[in-house]
């Protein structure tokens, strides 16, 4: 598959059907270590939750072990 001069590519029909992609589907491109990831945008409640978790991932720095956290959460 080649990219056009305008940077456009055609997603094969079988993949569009498989992933429920229609004319107005929002597509997100992400740079990952393996290359480029193409995915559909999740706009609903679940999508907002996934984006929030992704944004928060790796930002906690409590310096507690799993056992210490479990001890704190137990009554």
C-alpha cells in the first residue's frame, strides 16, 4: 500500500468491516516503539476512562511496595 501525495492511505475493506469503521470514524495515530499504531478513537464514557488512565499511568511516586499499599487498604 502506498501513501498518496497528500498523505492519504486506504484502509482495506475487510479491516474496516472487522473494526466497524465507517466514513465518519475518527482515527488516532500513535508513535510506538515498533512503529506507527493506527486505532479508532473511543469517544464514549469508556474512551474517556481509557484516556484518563493512560494519562495518569506512571505519574504516581509514593515509593510504597505493593505489600505496603495492601496493608494500608486493609481495615
